[in-house]
């Protein structure tokens, strides 16, 4: 049987050509926008222990149970994030946040959903943490499956080397011994952690949410400063460093004008 080629008029060919050109133009525009603008979202979490479920687990497993309360039993108690966007040719970044949420006003599902929405609204942003691959992101993925939430695309790839995330601890240490966030911060004179790290879990369980909020926000600010320094040193961004630090501090004071850490410790 002879194949019959449908007739295409001149207007049809023109319409098809215009549609193809429009698609190519849109693709070029997206690529150019990506090249002109790059953004990172730093995030940190604090946790409560689900002691009742862990107790049930250890009772069932007996002597074979893991005594340490590990990440499956960690529940989101507080979360903070900040977006920093660098635009080619501009000396200062656009800073959004920090956002700080805690369990005194929102449950785990609501906090995880709010952060996931922030990532979905910024699909090109690189999720940036200090050691987040070892716990924070695992807890967020567990929260998504527990509460029937959809994981944003930045958290889907299980590889710790994906370009959609940056674990500053891994990137900085490489094969050197991993260090704590406050260790590196102290070594390079960046303010960090208003409360001792080992006390924050107790503060969460005690319901001292003002202190918990300060801590989680401080971790995001410290991580943000270290991230900017890292990205500039590794030729991924260009910026006026001191003015960028001031922009981060100003955004924080605008969001939290009564924060002691922001006003007294973090301010340049």
C-alpha cells in the first residue's frame, strides 16, 4: 500500500517553523538565565527523639537492638534556611531569609512541607548543608515518606556528589578527617553556635524554643558564610566579599531584629 503524505500548506509550514523557533528561543533563554543567575539554599535542622517508638523497637529486638537513637527516630524540631542568589556582573547577591520554623508552632509535616515548597519554588537552587548528607537529609526523606509528601528534585538523587546539593563538610574536608561546623568556624573567625551543640537536644525536649530558634538560625548563617567563601575560592562565584557578608547580616536583622545572635554576635 502506498503511504499517503498529508498535504501541508504554506501556512502550516510557517506555523510549524515559528513553533520550533519559539521552543529554541525559550530553551536559549532558560540556559542564559541559568548562566546569569546561580543560587544556593543553605539549610539546618534540629531534632527531637521519638523515645517511645525507639523503646518499642529495643524491647522487640532485645539484645540485638541498637542502643543509640539513630536518625529514623529523629523528628524535625526546628528548621532554618536561607537563599543566596548571585547574578553575573552584580557585586552583591540577593539574600532571602533566613526562615526559621520550630515545633512550638508547626509539626514535623508542616515544617518539612514548607521547606520542600521553598525548594520547588527554586528548582535551580543548590541545597547546601554542613554534613547534611549524614543525617538532616535522611530525616527529611523519612519525613516525606511518613507524611505522604513529595520529595523535591534536589533531594531525589541519592549520590552525595550530585550537583543539586553541596555538603560543605564533605567538599571542604575531602579525605581529611571530618570536622564540626563550629571547629572550622572558630579556625577562620566566623561566628557560630550560641549554645553548646550537645545541649541543643535537651533544649528541644525542654521546649526552650527561643534558644532552639537562635541555634538553628545561627547554623544556617555560619554555613552561608562558609559557603560563600568556599564558592568564591573555587571560582564558582564572583562577589565583593565584605559587602556580601554585610548583605547576609542585614537580611538577618531585617527578618529577626530582636535576635541576640544577629545583633551582637553575627553583625560584621
